[in-house]
């Protein structure tokens, strides 16, 4: 699944390997892949 994540007027692509992920899986994938690049932990 391909998503776009928007934060502070900037958009980043996010690829999730599952076709129908749960909300918890999306949240953990977002935390692992994008939050570190944004400066969040």
C-alpha cells in the first residue's frame, strides 16, 4: 500500500508491505520509517 503522510506542510511517501494493514501496524511503520527523519523519537 502506498500512502502520503503530511506534517507541517510537507508530504512524504510511505510504503506499507501489507494490502490491508491495521491501524496499529500503520502507526508502528510510520514511527519506524519517518519520525526519526523528522527529528521525533
